C-alpha cells in the first residue's frame, strides 16, 4: 500500500539538530515531517555543550526556561600538563553578549526529551519515529522521499525541500553522492559518562588533561553526572579500558569503581570532516551530515543548530515569494567556511593539547604560558552571502542581545524577522516612502535609539544604523541615512525590485 503526503520540508533525522529544525519550520509557518528510524531518543549522551548563541536560538523557540532546569553554566576551564601543573585557568561562568552564559553543559537525553515535546506542541510539523528513509529523489518542483514505518508500510512523501540531519554517516548524503574532505588524523577515544557520588572529582567544570602519557578530558554535567574522555593508546587492551577498573586506572583515581556508576563506556573515533557541497538540488545537509570536528571547543552541536537557523528563514522567504530559489545557495556559501573554521581550529588544537610527544608537549606548555588567549579562538564572520560583508567589517558577524533593565532579553520583544535599528535623527532623515514601507511591513521591526536595547546594539556595531537578519547575524551597518536606505532596500521582499545581493566576504 502506498500513499502520498505533502509538506514544505522533510527532515531526515531527529537528533537535536533535526528537532530544532522542525520547531523552527513550524515557527516560520512552514509544514514539515520529521523522519527518525529509532523509536526512542538515544538513551545516552553524545553532545554535552551549548554556547550562548545556541541558547539564544532555543530562547527564540520559547524553550529556554525549561532547558535552564536541566542545564548548568560552565563556570571554569583549566588546562594541566603531565606534571599536573595548571597551565591556565579561565573563568567561564559569565553572562555573554548573547544574553546567556557563554558555556552551558547538559545531559543530552534530557534536552532531547524537551525538544521532542516542543515539536509535539508546534502546529504544522510532525515527527514520525520508527520510520526510515529508503530513497530520496528529485521530483517536479521538489523531492520525493520513500519511507518505511515500523509496521512495514512504505510511504512516499513529497516535499519542496529535504534537510538531511541524519548524522555523520548520513545515508542521504551518500545517496546524493556528496563526498567529504578530511582534516587531521582520526583518533580513537574512550568516552565515559555516568554518576560520580561521594567523590570530589575535579574542582573545575572542564579540565583538559594534557598529559602526553594519555591525554584526557573531564566535564562536569548537571546533578551527579560527569563525563571523561581518554585517548586510546597503541598498547591498550580495548576490552580492558572500558571496564570499571580500566576507567579508574585511566582517570588516575578520579572515577573510582566503587563511587562511579557508568551509563556508557564506549570507544569512539574523533574526526574532522567537511562535506564538499551542502546542497544537491532540493536536498540540504545539516549538522554532522555536513561537518564533524574533534570535540575540543564543544562546537559540534552548536554548529549544527547554526546550520538550520541559517537555512530555515531563507526557506520562508523563498516560500512566500520574497526571494528566488538562488537565495538558498547562500546557505552553503555562508555556513561552510564558518563550520570549516571550527573544524580546522579543533584539529589544530588537538595537535598540541592532545599530543603524546613529550617535546611537543613542552613547547605547547611554553606557548600557553606565554599566550593563554590562544586557546580561545574568536568565532568568525559568515562566508559570502546575504550581507554586505565585502564592504563592511561588521556585516556577517553575530549581533549582541542586550539584557534590558527589567531582566527581559531583547529578542523576546522583537520577534523573529528583520530588525532595523537607528538613531532617531538617522531614522527621521530617511525619505518618506522608505519610512512608510518600513512601518507597514509586518516582517520588519524598527528600533530607534530611545527604545530599550537599541543604543547597545548601535554602540556594539559602532554605527548610527544597522539591519539585523532573522538569524541575528548583521546584514549591514550604516554611517548615514543614505547608507541605511540602501541597506533596507536590499532586504528580500522589501524593495519593489526583488532579489538579493551576494556581496559577502571571504573568511
């Protein structure tokens, strides 16, 4: 028996990236069907870290307050060497410029449960679990996805687009024939998650144990949960190192067998990969299907969520006729260099932080003591795309989110569309037609400098006017009313001459 179901988007994979994509699609007013082959959420943790930008996205979905109950801010990071000397300790428990803590730790199954509940409550989208995508093929004006459910019923889903968020092995990526570039050397690690009770562990929330005899990592998670990761060494017995006694030995007694109860002890391969293309017609790769990085900066899941945030507001503009299909090409041009930066940074950091060569370790120790800031790369701007980055150094960068005097975060007052921010003098100097169109446009919010948060946005951008995109990246800044007029006329759907200008900047 075969039936057909129509939706704007089919999302393959319902990990955190796929479920956030479904929620964002519903928020954008698009219809979507999620396909997930596993009937239940993955029972153990994989990712454990959000950054402030990611939590800002979750805030936009109205779920941040619920997630605060199952997450903890990471308050300190430390790096130590073979001699157990602290090379650097960095306090990380501050409120960052995204309106949230810069580093937030979590237990993934608890987060996934909240995200799936959010999808259930979001109109226009549904998640079909226990259902496998069999084949993806182009069709007239879109794509067809053959799926098989747990009852053995095969269904053909028709959609305008597919988001492949189906993991590092990504059957969809393989089916459309996209290859990946390799960065660095693959390395096997033991990952151990569990409960540590009546034992202190490490004082800091994250510790890079840069021991050249066996590099390791410690992470404190909510409640009594902790994670440790250990590099697999050439002479290891792979069966012994995942036993409680093996874990206690590798942890140098930090995870004693009688006080640590493991929920997972497994060997994983950490690798650096970036897909050579992120779009094949109506199929778009996201998350681990598009990029994978060693977990040194905790950017794997964050990067995946950035992917779908970047893509879905563009889907909305194309679907409502504000932009042509070519706008969707800016997804890869903007996101791929940004993701590749973090992969390259993680691979490069691994060469030093995780080295097993005593001489390289000694040089690394000296370098960290000389310049501790080298451990914290600054997130780059987007690659070329829908922003004026070629002529504007602020464009393509992430905007701040002020926390207002009453404790409210600014995004909660502004909605999810474009934002035009200007000094009152600059705004009043715009021509009457531009002001009139701005005030009639339901998808653009105008914020003058006398209104809460506006002055902070202008000062942070060193401008008298700016335009912020729905994903909260800066579209462009202005130093005169004429420049601001030019910017707002580039917003897709605003100008009577539709289209967009791909005048971004290379990283």
